[in-house]
């Protein structure tokens, strides 16, 4: 939000009560400092506008923020730049019924407490494979190559993730979370699909932005 100098009136005159001009060096720094909105592509801004129109709660971060804590960042070193820029700009992006959401910095940092953690589906898989170290290692390896970006928990615990080997988007659901299917060629293609009203009620998009989520 742009802030204008404070003004007041006295005898019909307008008195400028703005603070003294900033030094040139500070002005240059302010101009070059990035903001969450400046990192978003036109495609990103469009899908957020569409989601707001559909009743989603969308809140941008008030300042640039680091998306991943150190441990998660060490595991996922090759996230596509557009994915990181989009998710790090979000403070909140949740469906009207709060059953679908884009993961944000808060989600990736959550280790316990109320709500889903970013890796809860992986943890469920590991719990189901308790006593089988080889299978647990296989599951971890699968998730090493898939970075979750969106959850839907109103049906079969669905997720959308970036397949890091090629940047494609895959869709998985429980209890067979380890067998996701490719649904979009890239993150940009995913955003276009979510914003497209004609595709909204087609599977699997209906699970994430369909009327069932409204």
C-alpha cells in the first residue's frame, strides 16, 4: 500500500507534514529492495485474483521471507525459482472451507502442533512401513524428489508436488501417496489450470479449486 505524506489544513492552506527527504543512498536502496508482489509473475497475480474472487483467503507476506528452514532447505536444494518466489510471497492462501491450501513458509517450518505439517503424508507412509527399513528408505527417497506445494484434505488427502527431476507437477492421494501422476508440465501450467474456470470442475482440479472446496 502506498503511503502519502500527512497533511493538515490551517486558514485554508495545506501544510505538508512529511518527514525530511531521505539521503540519496537510502532512496536508491529502497527502490532496489524487492517486495513480495514484485517477485510475482503476471500468471501468479492472476491466479491469486481468481482465487480471491472464488472466496479464498489470500494474504501476501508483508515483507520478503525465506521459504524453507535450514533442514528442509538442505533436503530440497533445486526448487524451481518460480515456485519459491510464489510460495514465499504468501502468508496465507486457503479455500473457503479451509480444506485446500498452498503451503507457505509457516507450513514448512511447522514441526508439531495444530494443523497439517508439510510432510505429514510422508510421515504417514513411514509409519505404515514401520519395521521395514528398506521400504522406509524407498519412501524417503521418493519424497526427496517431490516437493509438496498444495494440499486438499476434504476427501482422500490429496497433494500436488513439484517433481524436481523435470519441474512437472504431480498429483497423489492416500493411501497410495507413493504413486503420483503427472498433471501439469510446469508450475506455470499448474497456475493456469487452477485459474481456468472451464477446467475447474475437471479431475483432478475439482479437488483443489472445484465447487466442493467453496
